[in-house]
């Protein structure tokens, strides 16, 4: 079932019959002459569609179904000047048809602007819940950068709140290795937002590691993030020496390795290392680093 509100966004871009094609494999509602068979070799994917990952196993299963029953649900394409067609909706079906070595597939041909094609590709994937959080954010970013759409306008087009769009876009500020954890599903978008609340690459990576290794819920991740981000009294920063920079590097390396905040207070004659922990289980985990039971 489509998400609430998204149909309205599609309604401004598709005809009503086209929306039925996206929502259901039943093609009886499409008017006479709206569907035509097009050679698979004349169809090309939309390079700017937000979806980047396709489950090859599921595509293979769909290919087998197409071999036996044909492609029941037509894809939607836009004509190009050279006589070929760009996919507007249905790339997964097109990929499966190619795998099944089908020469022609049914398609609905409609003329759309580049902006409309980008919007439709994003909305269709959102309705089908096919996008991972990073792909969704990339789709929003494309609409902003290439077509100068505001977050407010995007939220209206896709039927989501402006805050949801803004929070999604913030995920693109995460380090690449953390984005990969979101793409793979090891971190949810809720976990990723908790990680974003922590300043510093080392701590964000450490928090991500803790979330995965300890199976933390989003609420637990948020609580740990707050602990890591506790505000300290503001002091006028002094000029760092090479020695200060080295101590800071050691401090960050320890924080990353131990998955918690480590503070080194150093003077030429003495110093101390503070290791934060959150509860008995966390203390036992840290003691394990020193082989203390």
C-alpha cells in the first residue's frame, strides 16, 4: 500500500490511469492506445534516478516469472530525440526483462521534463519503499541542486513533512563509511540521526560501532550520543603545540578503539586518563580491554 500523501504528489505528474499502473499490476484501467510494445534495446535507464542498489536475486526471480507469464505491468518511459526511450518508472521490470532475454515489453509513453522524470522516479520508489535512507536523501538533493527546488516544495511534492526531508538530507553529511552502514541496513535512519548529533569523526565512528556491536535501539543510541556530547565549560582556546596535537590524537584513537569518550589531562610531570562508561554492562565491556574480570 502506498504511503499516505504520496499519491497526491504523483497525481500532479501522472494521469490517473498511470497512477493505477504504478499501484497495481492490473492494466485493464488504462485507456485504449496508451500502451505500446517497445524493443528492450531501445530503452535506457534514468541515470539520475535515486535508486542505486538492486537485489539481483529478486530480479532473477522476476525474470523467471516474465519468461513464463510475460511482463504484465507496463513500464513508463519518456521519448528521446534519437528515437530511444528513458525509463521514468519500472527500471526493475526492465532489468528483469533484459535478463529474461525478452525482445519487447509493454510501455506507456509520456513526455516529461527532466525535472518531472526526477520527481516521478523518486516518488515511485518512495511509494514502493524501495529506497534506503541514503538513496532517498540523494533523490531530494538532486531535486534541490539540479532543479532549484526548496525543501518546502519537495515536501509538498512527495507528501512528506519538511522536517522529514531536512532530516533525510542531513544524512549526506555523514562520513562515507558510516553512510555505507546505513545503505547496508546495519544502521537505521534513526540510528544515523543519533550519530549525527555527535561532533567529531572519531566519536561518530565509535558510536556507530557501538550501536552495531551492542545492538542498541534508537533510544539507547540517542542516550549514549547525549553522554558523548556533554557540554564542558567553555574556555578560551590556547594555541596548540605539536605536543598538544599528539596528545589529542592519542585521545581520539583511544576513544575510537574503546567506543567511549576518553579524556587525557596531561602536564609535563603527571597526568590522568578518564574513561567514561554508562552502566555496569558498559563498565564490564571496558574492563575487558584490560583483561580485568
